[in-house]
C-alpha cells in the first residue's frame, strides 16, 4: 500500500502461536536504493520479495534493514534476507536490543520459559514447532547501532526516536522512526491501529506500560501526516488530535 512517494506499507499474513494476523513492515525506496523497516516472521522472505516485485524493486536495490526492536515478528526473516543478499546489506538496531537480536541473550518474550503457558495451550504439533522456534530464534549481526535523535541520511532523513522514558517500554531497545520528507511516523509497536484509529501500546505484549505510555508525547513534536503501525496498518486521520486524546486518556 502506497503511503507516500517512496513509502510502501507491506501487508504480510503471519501465523504463529495459535493465531493469525496481518503485519506491516515498511519499505522505503527510490530509483536506486531501498531500505526495509522490520522483516516479519521467520519464513516470510518470499512474501517480502513478492511485495518488492509488485512495485518493480529487485533485491539488489535493498541496501539496509532497520529493526525497530527484537520481537520475533519483526526480526524473523532477517537471516533469509542476509543470506539472499550475500551479506551485502547493513543491519541497524538500537544498542539495547542488539545482544538479543545477535543471540547473545535469549529474546525476552519468545523463549521457552516466557512462552510456556501459550505453548501448553496449543495442539501438540503446533506446540512442537513453536517450541523449536523459541529454542532457535532467528539471529542477525547488527552492523550499526542507533541512538535517540540520530538522523540517518536516507530518503530525505530518517529520525530515530528513543530516549529513557520514551519509546523503549515495549522492549529495552524499541525505536520509532520519523520520515522527514514524507512526514510519516513508523511506530513499530509503540502504538496499534484499529479501523484507522490509533490506540496506545498493548499491555499483553509490553514489558513496561508506564514507560511505553509516557513515550507517546514525544511524537507530538513532529509534523505527522500518516502513522504506520506494525499491527493495524496506517492512520492518516487527524493524527495529532488522536495522539493528544490517547495521551490524555492514558
């Protein structure tokens, strides 16, 4: 789905842990280069390539992947992308989530201990597959770590939004990205979207709700035309008013 010139929101059908959902990585591109923000679940590489093909982008134009955080539905297809590009692309993530993505530390939410109740509730065949995924999650070397306020010099400027007490509440190193040229905010899981309306972070999947909810006011500093939520898709209706109402209610 075209959100703005050079900004494409992907729609990937995902199935894991007994449920189905549509998730929304973001593709930034021009005639020469492309950057992917988040990569879906393990095994969704072909869906990503198909989405690129539909807008006329070949894999050799993909120069980088930016990971908003460590959750498995965001890092899942990174190993396949790295393999397909023969390691020629640059992988970005926040320094606090780097050791989890690289496999030095178990993923916070997707490991056998944290997923025990969910795994027990699944049919035996699904539980076995998911347990194996929890034991052997996708891993990727982070080439460049990101910090709050940093601006990446691509596609008119990509502003990294992270500070203590702001967007790390979902995971320690969760970031959101503001695309200056198109005025698009890519929030990762900092918010969700339901029927085109913004909602705050989901308590069930958020480590620190106080931190995550207090983060939202940072977005009011930016001139935002559209918001891409990884879960729920795009919101482009009175974004600032919706943000103000969410912050007030939370």
